[in-house]
């Protein structure tokens, strides 16, 4: 987790938070500290992404505030925040930090120590949660898969076309620069065998070719990656003359 720095407060906001002393307030205000918020809470960390967190602390009569963040379990050492580098405005102190997948999942504590000009200290603390989530892979499909022609003489070329798509909200969009493999299963066999591979192009379209020696079925397969889920096309039949499947 990165070390914490304080954010600059606006003069307008700070001015509205200044305490005013009326005629009856001859006494000096008491040193106080209160953690207003930890935002977001829970802190959700997704895969290798950093999640930014803001902690807001309000004080009275404080000249310095230190913030400590640590897992609630005492077996883990606290992680200290840097002392604010900018002068606060009014009674609001804003700290920012970030969490990542290396930070422990579970219950955490935010501990604020406020000091007055004489060195007196008061403390406030709140609980917050850290959760780890793995981002789901995007759904894909191989559409419009075709084998052309659908009947050839043994040893002739056949051509494959189709489109690799990913679901974006309610719509399907083409995906380019991804590998699509073509597999073949001979009539009477249960085994799919790799034939050739190609890359998807603009709008997700792909093209490939191979020589046909047996009658059977072809299908396109996308194996997926860290962000995209795997998918397969429908199976398409091909009849090869003299290849063992002369009648459809």
C-alpha cells in the first residue's frame, strides 16, 4: 500500500468550518478529534488495480494530525501515514492513500492522533473493511462461422470465415488481434483435431483455409485470455468425395 499524503483543502470549505467564539465563549476550546469518514467503505480491490481511499478527520485546537492504518488483528504492524505536508484550513484534515492486492483482506482500523501546540494528544479510531474481488472475464462468441464450399473433392481447399465478438453491456462488438483456431472432427470420431489458426481482424472478422481429406465437421475455437472468456462456434459439416461420407 502506498504511503498517505494529505490533500489540499479549499479556502471556501475551510472557512465555513472555522469555529466562532461568541461573547459567552471566553473559555479556550478543548482539543478534540473525530474521523468523519473512510471512503469507500468497504475498500474493494480488484485484480492488480489500486483502489484510492480518502479519510477525513475533523479536529478542534489541533496543530498536527497523524493517521495510522492497520489490520484489526494485532499480529500485523500498522502502516503509518505521512504527516500532512500542507497547512490545513479550518478543522478538516483530508488524507488519501491506496490499497492493492497485497493488502490484507478483512477488517481494518483507521486511527487518528491529534496534537495541540503543547503536545497533548487525543485519539479517535473507526473500523473499515477491505475486500478482494476478481474481475469476471468478458463473455465472447464466435458468430457467423462458415465453411465454403460445403462439399469438395478430396485434397481441395476449403475456406473458413467468422467473427469473434465480445459482449459490451447489451451489445456485441468485434474483437481484433486475437487468435482463433479451426478444429476438425472426422465422421464417426469423437476427437477434435487442430487444423489451422488465424488472427481476428477489424471488427473481429477472421479468415483461414485448409485442405480437406475427410468428411466431417469443423468449428472455430477462441481459447480466451486474462480478460476475455473462451468460446466455440457451432459445428459445420463438410462432405468430401471419396472421404468416407458421400451422402448427407
